[in-house]
C-alpha cells in the first residue's frame, strides 16, 4: 500500500471475509475512510462463490463489485482504487488490495496457514508500517475480534447493517395517552361516525409524534379509550375507534382477543386496507393463532383471499436431522408444527358435527393452506393471497425484501417473530430483517405493527419466559 495516498486523518479499515459475505455493499459504507482487503479475503470469497445459498450469492456479488472497481479505475492498485469509481458519491475513500508478501512473525500460539490468523498478521503488519494511522479490523466473527484485541490490535463489529443500536427503541406500534394529553392537545367535537367507528380530531404539539396506524390507549377502569391514528400531519391528527374483538359477538373463527394488544392485532389483520402487518412478541403471545384465525375468516368466509400461504426459515434449534423425504410441502411439514397446533385450537369439536365433522373441516382448511419453502420464492408473484412469514427474525434484510416484493395485487403479507430468538449466524436483534421492516414501514398508511407483551399460553409458559 502506498503511504503517500494514506492520509493520517482518515482511518484504514481491514475487512474480514464474513463482512463481505454478509453485506457485499459494505465496501461503500465507510464514507471518507479507506478499505484494505488482505489476499486471504479474496481467496475465501473464491472458495465460497459456488452454490445457490445467500452466502454464495453475496460472495459472487462482492467479487463483481471488486472487479468493476479495479477495472474502472485508471490508477494502479498500489495507489488505491477510488471507491466512488462506480458512482457511489457517499464513499470518497480508497480501496487497497494486498500486493506484497507479508512475513511478519505471528505469536507461536497462533497456527500458521489459517486464514483468520493470516488476516491478523496483515493487520499487525499495517500497524507496524503505518503507526500514525488509525487501523481497525472489521469482522462479524466475535472470536476473531477477541484474538485481535488480545494481540493489541484495534477491532470492531460491522455496524452499518444495524437498523438500531438499541432495540428497546424499536417502534412498538402502541402508545399510551397520559392524563394530560387531552389538556395539551385538546379533543374537538366528534367529527363523524362511519359504521361502528367514531372519529376524533385533535390538534396540538404531541400530534407530530404520532404515526399513521399507530394504536393509542388511555387506561381507565370505567371507560377505557382505544383508538388508531387514521391520519396525521405536523400539528393535527385523526383518531378512529376500534372494533372490539374481545367481545364474543366479534369473534374471529371462534377466537376472541384476550388482551389489549391482541385486540390491536385483530384490528390490523381484519382491515382490508392494511397490506403489510408485522407482529413481534415472545412465545405464547398469540401471534400465529390470531394470524391464522384472521386468514381463515377472510379466505373461507368473506372470500377476500383465495388461499393462505405459510412459510418460514428452516433453521433448526438443535442438531440438523439431515435431508427429509417427499415433496416440497412434505419436506416443510416438520417445520410447521406450530400450524398444526393452532389448527387444533381453531378446529374444536362441535356437538353437531362430532369427530366426523371435525375431520372434514380440518381437511377443508388444510386444502386452503399451502406450505412453501423460502428456497423457491425468487421470481414468484402471489395474487390475492394471505402470505404468512413465520420466524421472520431469522431473515436478513435482503431476504425480507425478496419475500415482500413477491406480493401482487390483493395480497396481504404478515411477518411475525421474536427477535430475542435469532438462530442465524451474524444476525443480531439490531440487524434482523424483521427489525429492518418494522423500522422502515412505520407510518405507511397501508402497514401496521404491534409488539405483543403479554403471554396467553399458560402460567407455566409465562413463568418460564420470565425466569429462564
């Protein structure tokens, strides 16, 4: 690397292979700072480029970016390739590739020939060669960062993929109105009614914080107030009262809401104007049950959708049990135990039908529910479908985009999951695709989100979620 081009006021980031395989665009995410790629990184990209997995696709895309950068620059690689050569104005730094053989000895405790240790050797060499520059290793591998710091080298995680640094700040879709809210913002006379809904116009400083389709409530034992933000601008907002799904007369496929958040969820799921719904919550909060009940009601009763399509990421909790036999649906069935469990609840035996009636109803329901694998979603378009994406916390933002863009006219997409139960390597609560879409879709007039807080599975499950 030519030291003349390396100005001391900019940092030099050495990228680990897993950063590029996680986000190929990471090359352009360091703004005015320089990026350095060891030769071992290029070799690992080459070793991982084959296949149809997301990692293989990202490795190929990273290689294409590097090829375009190198071929479009008139300067030599030793001088540093401008990262804005492809028209990316945010990246004003330079890309440096390892062009010299580095023979700095590593500690005897680190094995020679291992890619991670070779990359650490490159970082140590750069520290020695350019002592006045800030040089940092960027890696998604926790152990790699620990080893770097143990050697006295600067190392950090890749932060650009994180939507939020603190997931406690993630949009919940629910806001409590305190006692002084009406004093500060005022509530005009009722502006009108539409069916069973009443509309209220409010004006005041708190209106700028409200988002469209955000649920608001005020605790009052005698007369609780529940509403959704129907419209909002900088100083005014319109609140619309909700359908009370806690009452048996409004039961959805025999299911009534057991708490306030479940009531909010059913108001979203049963609203035909809402095309995209995200649900967060721990195990037992009723995400799958409510989603299926609303889907069955709108597919079999009101005929709003032609069928229900359910999919999820096939990430095992324990050891993988190997390949599964059968068709696509048969291969997916072991992953869909939650579907069968919830159908048992939704298809209770009635006195009139008995066991025969229950079996017939179950066959009818299952005929309208299709189970699909994520692996075959690319290129598809769903028309008038009710698409359920379960365990969505294990999806990357790119995978989430691929799935949501499958939606054609008349399709509703429901994403649900628990960001505290991520099983995919290199994904965190802050970088999960589910966190990504919750943050990006908030405030859109055709989407809604609710974070469910209260478990309704059993007292055992609730206690286990708290103490374990």
